């Protein structure tokens, strides 16, 4: 009995360790993958006395302040709204039957030959049916603004952006993270681009703390709903 208890305790402990390893760690601020990128410090130009044009104070009359270089700041306007609906209805019926008549030997059946109530005839029938129905509805909406930095400018002029925003509340933290590719022509004169025009976008909106933990299932429930539970 003691051996059984020790074995059961060990099994529960191993399952707990396994499930604990599958649980992802909560996000932390200042992730290097979303850290702002700063432009390289330019070499100061030689100051020339008496000249009207000074390179350090140059400003083009035909350009605005839209982001175009590494380290520039860009505002992404989150305008995401998705809605998905799926229905499936499947019904399968199959009936089969097979009958083997009592064979005859020299024109007589087994019963006629041996005088007993014997018969080699057989009959087999089967009926199978399946009826399945499923329905799924999902909708998501995300709006707001997040200001990011230009991390890289590709040879074709496309800008790779990344950034995050953390909000610390009295019941936990909420954060937004975004990465993607932006065309310079999609940036408005006020330095704003819509999230719908961000290519290869990775947008994460989540949180941590008491409120976020309350909306998550426990490790045992996640195990019972996972593919590791065969029943």
C-alpha cells in the first residue's frame, strides 16, 4: 500500500513538473526584440565661420518630418477588426447485409443428409450512422495608437518598425507590442500609418497580474483540454 502511494505521488509530481514546463512565462518589459533603435551619432561637421550655409542646421524646403531613417519615430494607428464564422453539418448513413444460402450436396441439404436440424446458411447485416454538427463564431476588435521606432530601412525603402507600450494599473499590467514592414508612401503627413497597411504585422495585446491570471485556466484544466489527455 505504501509503495502504491509513493508511486502515485511520484506520478503526480512528474505530471506537475511536465505541465509547469509547458506553461509560458509572462512577458516582461524592455524586451530587446521590441526595444527602440537609435540612429548612429553623426560625425560633427567642421564649423566654418562667416558662411551663410551651415551643414549642422540644414533643412530641406521640400521634406516634412515623416519617418524615413533608422531611429525615427512613427505612430501606428491600430484599426483591427476581424469576424469569422464557420458552420459544419455532416451526416453519414451506411447499411450493409450479406446472406449465404444453405448449400446442397448431391441435391440435398445437410439436414436432408444427416437427419438433424443443421444448416450451413448464414446471414450478416450491419447498420452504421454518424451525425455531427459544429458552429464557430469569433470576432476581435483593437483600436488605439502606439508610437514605435524605425529599426531598419531595407534597400527598397521599406521600413521595419518595432515597439511596445506598457500600462501599469492597480491590478496588473497591460502591454501592446507590434512589429512589421511599412512603405514610406503609406505614412501620412502627420507621421501616422494605419495598422492595416503594416505588412507582416505581429500585434500582441495582453497583460499580466491579477486580472490576467483570473482569466486563465489552471494547469490541470489545460492538461485535460490538451492533446496529451487521450480521453
